[in-house]
């Protein structure tokens, strides 16, 4: 809820245009370290969303992310082989799970590391 594009938020069940406009105008002023921002409760307490609507969409929203996309690069500083991989990792409570893994070595380093 804190960073999703407006088009994505509009697809949530029960969200009205007024809810969407209020959320979009308020979220840029949120303190992202607050409990409200981390849980999405700010939609009710600050954006004025009906608590019944929030309760229906609560299972679809979060104020924090538990899924991350990473690229990892392994190389020697002078020369030699390079390894580059990409992964999507779900860290939802419990053991982290790799949802996606791809070897990008054929694409090269992707950037020139500092020397």
C-alpha cells in the first residue's frame, strides 16, 4: 500500500475512487517506521477508509515487503571468470524461500566494479 502504483491499488476489492485519492495524497507524508505504515492501518486512521472495506482487503495489502529481487555478482578483481545470478526471495515469516532463480552469467558483469 505504501508504494504500489495507483493502477494496482484501484484493482483491490471494495476500494472506491475516494479511498484511492485519499490514500495517494496521504502516503507520501507517512512515517514509514510507524506501526500504522507497517500494517496499512493508516488507510483507516488517516485516509478515512471504511474499516469494513479495510478488513476485506487486509489480506491483500501490507505496509512492508517480504519479497525481494536481488542480483549477485561474483568476480576476481584482475581478471578471470564472472558469475552473475538473479533471484526472487520470499522472507515471509518462516524459512526464506527462493521463488525464482536465473543464471545471468552470459550477460556479463552488468557494470564495471570499482577498482
